C-alpha cells in the first residue's frame, strides 16, 4: 500500500447536510443569514474592545480573542458549505481538506483554551477582588493568550501531519459538511492506530483538562459567592459569570455530545447536526450572550454611537 500514496486521491466529496432537495434554497438562505450574523456580531465585539477605553481590561482582551476565534471558526467551514449547497459536485481538494481540518481544529482548540482563561479571570475577580489588578497584570494576560495560541498551533499541526501520512484510495465520499478528522480516518486505507491513539490521549486531554479546570474554577467561585452576606452581592457575582457559563454550556455540551458520547448506532446525521451546533450556532450566539447580559458592552455601544451622532458635544 505504500506505493499508492495520497496522490491517488486529489479531492473529496462532501455529502453535506441531510436536507431534502426541495428545501435546499430555504436552508441556504438560513445558513447565509446565520453566517453573516456571526461575522457582524463578533466584529462588533472586536471593534468595541479596540475603540472603547473602558473595555481595555483583561476580561475584554480575552473576549475579543474569543470573538476572533468564533469568527474564524465559522469561516473555516461555512463558505465552503454555502458554495457546495449551490454546486452540482460538492467537492474539496485534498490540500483544501487538510487545511480545513487544521484550521477547524486550531480555532476549536483556541476557543477551548480561551474559555479556561476566562474562567480563571472570573475566579480571580470574585475570589480575590482586592488583588485582581496585581494578579491579572498585562504581562500575565498576554502570556495566557499567547500560550493558548501556541498550544492550539502544535495540537492542530500534530493531527494534520498524522493525517497527511495516511493513504486514501477508492472511497472519497465524506458523510459530513466539512473535513472532520474522525470522518477522514474512516476513509483511510492504511493503518490509523497511531492517529486513533493520539486522538484518544492528546485529544481527550485537550477537552477534558480544560473542562475540569473550568468546573474547579466555578466550584471555588460558587463557594466564595455563598459566603457573601448580601443578596445584591450574590446577584452581581452571578451576573458577572452568567455570560461565560452560558457560552461554556453551549460549547462543551455539543462537543461532548459529538466526540465523547457518540450515538450507539454511529449516526452520522446526529454527529452532523451536533457539529453544526458548535461550529455555526455557538459562534453566532456568543456575541448576543455577552452583549445582552453585559452592561459594559451596552455602555460601550452607547458611547460609540453618541460620539458618532454628536461629535462636537461636550
């Protein structure tokens, strides 16, 4: 089999979503609207954190990186999905498929690590409010962001290089709307045991350890909140963490449902729908979750519009 290299396969066919042909146009319009909403919503968060000095804090540094990650995460798959929905042959080149897999892993991992960093930020803010500025100094914040980017780069590159060494022969149909790593492994006609072992060990740690760290942070946060004597203090603390908890629930709920709790009959339809949730729906909802529940974001929007509407007001 070594003589038959990957050159046997020059492209893959993406089956896409299980949609009836007569409903294709309606779903195309829906996904296009969702993608545009994702782009605009996350761009608003990024621009606001840059323009408004009140948002130059650790929490909004992490939030702007999360919005950038969401924007890119959705952009890795959605344009190709929309293109294929209008195409007679929904294909993707071999190199394009590996690239899509790399960047989907990269930005998915980046969101994973940024959610941990944001949980740590909330932990310090609530449990050590008097030392928050000293602990979450600019050097530490930038280091945490840089570490997240570096770790995701190595993890995504590891899986991509391992995938590139595999041989793909006759079957080139991927029963998914993007080049999902597990779907690609099922098409390989060479030994995939190394890939599966790395996914089980490294991939499991990448998901489980950050998730446990977030749980530990919120256990400490809740125990600290319950010690606050005033009901107002409790409400304020919970409102501070509410947005982050909502995003964590959305992201990890769908990821765990797809990769850690697969359906017993190995239903590709279920996996595809769940993947749509964390790749498309979650990045779209995140800006609304943070803006609707966040007075700082609302205040920044008001100040920016006020400056644009009344540029010469005192």
